[in-house]
C-alpha cells in the first residue's frame, strides 16, 4: 500500500451552513460584531473539520489546510521585519490573488508564525500533521523588492527566516516539514538558488523529514539535478506538470517522492485504478513504500465537496496500488 | 463633443435591499419575479445616477449578476455550477463546470441590455464575458483541451455579440480579466476574441485587469478590438513610458480610480492622472473610467469615486479647451 498525503491548502468553506462558519465569522469581524479571538475560535473549529475529513478518508499525512493563512505569501512574509503587504496580485496562473509583500529593508524573523497552529492541528489529528511553508525563492520572486535589488540576496535572507521558523516548528514537535517552491516550474534556472536556500533551512530541521514540493507545472528540464537538492523527499505535480513524467519514469529517483497524480485544479474525477497503475509503473525505479500519492497541488482551488471526492479517489488509488506493490 | 469621454467598466455595487433580496431568493423565500423587480429597480437607479453625474457611455451595472462567468454559464447549455471556491480574502465564487457540448440556448445578456438602454438616450455598453476567461474560470469535464473549450465559448459568444448589436448596442465590451493568466496562451486569446468580434459594426472594447502589462504589451495592438480598457491607477501608470515609445493604435479607456481601495481619490489626484495620460494619448482616443468594476465597493464609495472621476474629466476638458 502506498501512503497518501495532501499538499497544503484545503477549501475553507463548503456548501452547508456549518461549513460556512468561517466566511460568516470573517464578515462579522469586518463589521465589528466579533473580536479577533472569537474569529480564531471559529478558525480552529474549521481546522478541526478539515482534519476530521482527512482522518475519516484515511489520509496518512495531513495538513491543517492552511486555514488561518490569508494567502501563501503574506501570511508568513508579512510578519517579518521590514515587510509590509500591499495590493492584490494574481497567484501564478490561478484565479486567486495574494497580498503582495513589499520589502523595505533587511528581512528578519521575529517570532514563530505557524507553531501554535501546528500544535493545535496535531492535537486534533489521529495521524501526523505536516508543517507547510512557502519556500524562500518563491517568496522572493513574488514579493516587491525595494531594498535588496537582488532576488538572490532577498531569497537567502528569507531562507534564514524560514529556517528559524522551521526550527520553531520542529521544537514544537513537527516531524514532517514541507517547503513549497512552485517558482521552479516557471524558472527552472532558480534550482541552484533553491538548493542554496534549502541548505540554510536544513540546518534547522533536526530529525524531521524535509520535503521540497514544486507544483503548477513541470520540472522536466531540471529533474535530474532536482534529486541533488538538500531535501529528504521530493514532491511533484504530475498533472499540470505531466511533462515531468517521462523523465521521472526513465531516470527514477533515489529519494522517495510525493506523486501528485490527482488533478487538484479540475473537478473531473480520475479512475483510481488508472492512477494506481500509473504509480506502479515506477516500481523498481522509485521506492514506492517510502513515497506518497497526493493531489497535484493544494486543494483550495476545488469546492469542498469535490476536494473530498478527490481525496477518496486518492485513497482508493493508493489501496489499489498496494495490491500490486 | 468627443474628447475625454467618461464611461465605466461594468459592475456597480448592489444596494442593500437587493443584496438582502438575493439571499432570500437563494433560500426560496422570494420568487424570481420578485427578485427581478428589485434588480430592475437597482438598474434604473444606477442608470439615473450615471446620467445625473454626466457619464457619457453607460453600463447597466450588472445588478442581476453574481459572478460574471457563472452568470453567463447559467445561461449556456452544457454547464453546471460548482460549489464555492475562494478568490481571495473572504471572497468566494461558484465556478462553471463544463459537462457537455456548449450551446447557446438563447440570449444571455440581451434582455438586460434592452432594459437598460430603454431608460436612457445615451449609449449603454453591451457586455460579454470573454471566451478565454469563461474557459479559464471553468472546470472542464468534457473537452479535455483548453483551446477546444475556449473556441466553443467563442462561437456561442459571437452569436451573443451579434444579438446585442441587433438589439441596438453601439458598443460591445468583451471582458477578459483572465487575459494575463498564461502568457503562452495569448495567441489563443487573440484568436478566440477575434471569433467573438468578427464582423461587428459596433465599437468593440476589451477590458482586462490585474495584468503584468509588460509581459502582454506586445499583444495590445494585436487584440481584435477598437478599444482597450485597462486598469492604470492600481498598477499601470508606469506603463505610460512604454506607450510613449510604442504607440497604441487603438482607443484606450484609462482606469483612473482604484476599485479595490476604500480610499476616495480626490478630484485633484484624478486630474493629475488624466493629465499624465494626455501627454501620451490624444483626447479623442482617450476615455476615462475606473480601473475595473466597482462591485466590491459600497454604494456610497462607488458613487463618490464616480462623481470625482467625472468632475476631474470635465475639469481637464475645460482646462484644455476641449468643451
Ligand atoms: Zn476588471
């Protein structure tokens, strides 16, 4: 049986009234009807729901769905020294938007951002909760840099900050940490910088397992070098990034993989048997027992009911793959 | 007069009575006819307001729409509507799902155009959600190819554009907020918009927003429309230098008011923006409007922003002797 995991985000709201509590809560906070602490309680109820759904379906390694994140960029970067957040910018090729971090001076880590949320999530999950962070090179690429005038310099300082954050998560008990670098699917040439940045993060990981995840496209051009990046596990989007598949099938991987074979950006349902068959094509080339099956990226681009359905397909596919493994 | 004409991008905020009515209607506590009456009331109010402040080319304000893609999809065969998906912050929308061959079952926005145009002698824009945006914002369980889905939308949206023209639309606007989503697909967008606008005698406009304009600049003159409507106050004022070097061979509707900010731009600031635009574009080819639809603002904010915009445009006209 191949294990299953998710990439990060989970839909915050669904169609039922109970599943829309967070949306109502934020609207009430905006109107001044509740205070921040009350909203946080609602957020945590939502995190419990999200964990319950993943636990019930039987996902082996879950996340808190990044429910408290405004977006993938400003949630962490916005809390660093010398960073403010500005107007909305389109997030890659999605129809979602992030508040753009604006860097005015040397960035530095101030205090843990994610550790409390992680502890809460782990206390409410039957299985390990993966801590997920946006990687420094993606953060640097999507920010507005008014200080460094050098993506590399900014990325490396951000890497130091992400490293501190990883250290605080590991101290809180996280045994699985994932760094997302979707920017590699757009600028494969950034791999050298990603690796250099990961070195700074790796020194804080202690005994935790460090995953490097790329999504929103393929990494075919850099696949062979990606294996040398200082991470324990590599996560790959094999749907939008289907061009990675032939190189992966040909060269295999010395590191365990997260195989993002379930389309997390379209509602069309995959045949679990076909997904299992595809995963098993890697038998012998990849250590499938140490690897995971997953959606191709975070699930927040799907409605909640469809996201659940995708996770059921994922789970069934993993079980079917187990029969042949 | 034909200088510095003022217009709007499309949507206006819904008055509270309409927002409440929509909630009721979604729960089945208000009949479709009851809702329609209030949508018409709100539309008439916005038409009157635009006339009162002196806007030259009007919009119907899209009081009957939730989301621009979903509204079109609901009126096209071969689609279903998904559950809620997040856009940003606390904003969610329902996405179309293509489940079968796409077919136009009848007029989509023509009735509302006709209703709005009947209330004013000034031109009202006919509004079409563009084929590329319809494709990009839909889930696809049928075509399996982005190009095929996009062209299927383009063909039926052409029929809609022809119907708007036949109903009297002098201006037809194609909204493509998704234009800058994937640069490698810009040729697809140009082709698809070309299918929509082919053979139209009405003035054609393409609106887009949130763009990395530098990446798409080379396509501006290739877009098969007469006028480009761009968000300039929020992200694009830097773009002017580039227009100076590489002139636009079309009319431009120049966004001078940020639609995502509660901050009300004073008339003086808007005047400065218009003056800057005038250093590049001739007044007969320059229209003045907000960056994008104003639906995310409150009714009061939208009204003040529009009032200041029109006042600024009129002041600049006077200053340049364009009246
Ligand atoms: Zn717009």
